[in-house]
C-alpha cells in the first residue's frame, strides 16, 4: 500500500479540452512492431489538458512561466473542502478558514463535483472574486479545483486567476476529488520545468496525514 491517493485525470485520447483548444492526440514515432529498436511515443496536447498548473504567463503578458515558478507551493499540507451544491464559491463557503481555525493549512483544494474528465461541461463551479481576495488575505500558497478553471466558464477577464496570481498563489485545475473525503492531506503536484509557456501538466497525489 503506497498510501497515496491519485487525484489526477488520465491523459488519453478523448479527454475533455476547453472548446477550441488542442485535442489530446498520442502517436508513435518508433514502434517495436514495425521493426524499430524501441517504442517512442509522442503527444500533441494543450498544456491545459487534464490536471495542470496554470502559470502567471497564462493571463499576464510578462508573467512567470512554469520553469520560473517556485515549486514549493506544489508540495505540502493541503485541505480538501467539500463544496458539493455550490456553484459560485463565496467567502462564506471558506468557513473555518476565514476564522483562522485551520491555521497552518496553506493549500486549499475545492471539491465541487461539477466537471468531468471525458466531457467539457458548459458550466461548472468556480471561485468568486471576493473568495479569491480572502484566500489572498489568508496567505494561502495554492488553490486547486476539480473543474477546468478557477474562473467561471464565460469569464473573459480571468479576474480570479489574476487575484490569486497577484498574491503569489499557485493554481491547480482539473483535479479529481470525487473519491477524496474532505480533510487534511499532504499534496504533491509538481509542474514540469517548461520554459516560455503558460501552464504545465502535473501528476497530483495526496498522502493522508
Ligand atoms: Zn488552465
């Protein structure tokens, strides 16, 4: 027993992508069955496919790239909050966080149950600007959600992204939390060291504390 809980989407053909974004397409460059000396796989994909970290470069012209991001927010104590039934996450949904009862928890993962790995949902739960500001005030290091975006699906300003990034808060999207009871865990979800780009896939896991 590894003690790890996998909270990553499986990257495979047919995985949901944002409308208009690049579909996940695996292909072979070399194949044993074709007489090559080994199998060599390759993929075409958007960096926002599956469970991923958004870098500030995603929404700020001169923002940090994955290679420039500090990896430390992506490892450490995390709180999974169950917000089933909530569409717009407001400060009041942050409950004990706001009253300081969860001191020492610097990463918050929102379980909303409003998105799927195999189909892009036109609408899904997201953070409000005011909740993002509260998380910034609380000194949170990372915010994760089980939907394709921390902003609403029709947001063009990406204000939640900007408030979080402005406070130095790392962002994880498309987490898989349906099988994870609310509570405290250790999160491990390192982005790749991608230079010049705006996001990175991660393999996200939790370890029970
Ligand atoms: Zn993203």
